[in-house]
C-alpha cells in the first residue's frame, strides 16, 4: 500500500512538472525567427506595424492582442537577423488597478510555465502594505517582478519576466538565452570600439 501511494504521488508530481510549457517563443512565434516571419505573424493577429519606430535591429507594433489584453506597444529586437527579445507594454484601465493587473499576468504565466520567482522590493519610507504602493511605484521606490526560466542547467536560459514600470504599465518580456548573449557581446564590442 505504501509503495502504491508513493508511486501515485510520484506520477502526479511528474505529470505536473512535465506539463509546463517550454519557453521558446511568444504568441506562437519562435524566438530566433526572422524579421519577415515576425511581421507577418503579428500583423495576422491584428497588430499594427509602427514603421516610424521600426529600425534595422527592431520591429515595433501597436495594439497587439495577448490573451484577454491589448498591448499598446511591442518591440521585437533582432541580432544577426534573428528575434532575441520581445517586449510588450500593457496599461491597466486605471492606475488603481495596476497591481491586480500585474497579479493577473503572474497567475496566467504561472498556469502556463509553472510558478515564477516573484519579488517585491520597497525603499524607505515605503513598504509593502502601507497603502502607498502606487506612490512608491511612481517614485521608483518599489519594484514588482516575476521571472520564469526554462529550468535548464545552462547559463543561457530562455526567460520571461513580467514587471511593473514606473510609468504605471506592465512590461512582459521574452528573451532567448543564447541570442541575448550574442546581442550583449555585440553591444559590448561596439561600446569598446572607441577605445
């Protein structure tokens, strides 16, 4: 009987662990995709290409539907022609709903990718639960962040983060672990080229 219970518990835990979605893209678009594929996929979803703010290293969109929410902005960045980062910006219907709006994103991501690593950090004179959380966020004296990674042992993990910005928005960020390192290396090389 004891062996049977251990087996059932093990199978339950295993099924939960392996039912988590792998972090390999956003909106059904694989990280590492080329610019044309990203533009086509986002515009087919109703996103509007922002030509004025699109450059050789990034593509910018407005009004991109993500779940039940509309991102007022999306920037997809590229290195060597491959998408390495997608950054969505969402605005709640009012500032007073900002924290619950953020918490809903965390719940949705937890359901898909497993429990994320969340933290809140406040700087004096503010603290969690004091009733001044929104004032602290606006003053850049509070941080709300949750991180998700692909749980591999590799140092270059794919990741997702969701955070509240001081502009009273929610930022949802997807990154390819290998390509982001390429982008960082390229930026460092460019920064050092003047020396």
